[in-house]
């Protein structure tokens, strides 16, 4: 009996990443998958294959999943900073 394929959400819960990260791995061709209309489905053997490839490459025995761009990349974004505190005006 074959096991049911993973959804990006269930696989993301297992791997501790976002479902969008799993979809990005599928889109890039890194993670084998199939589509049912607009839905992504990832076979269990593809998950096992991916985990074996990633754990063999880093030697840690734990699958690592990219969670987005690293801080060293030049990615435009929003820079948050605190505004200076306002001083209340003196009433006369």
C-alpha cells in the first residue's frame, strides 16, 4: 500500500518551514511533485529522496530547508526604525 502524498502545508509542519517554502522547492524543480489542478502534492518517496540528498550534502543527518533569502543578499525591503520621541509643549 502506498502512502498518501503530502500537501505543502503538512510537509511544512513536518519540516518546520512555511508552505510557501515547500511550493518554491516544487517550482524550482528541487522537490519532485505533481499537480491536481492548482494544488501541489508531494509523494512520500520524493520527500524521502529530498531529505536524503540534503542530509547527505551537509553531513548533519537533518534535512535543511531554505527559509528565504539570506541577510547577505541585497534584497529590497522595509527598514523599520523608531521615531524620536516627541516632547510635549509647555502650556502658558
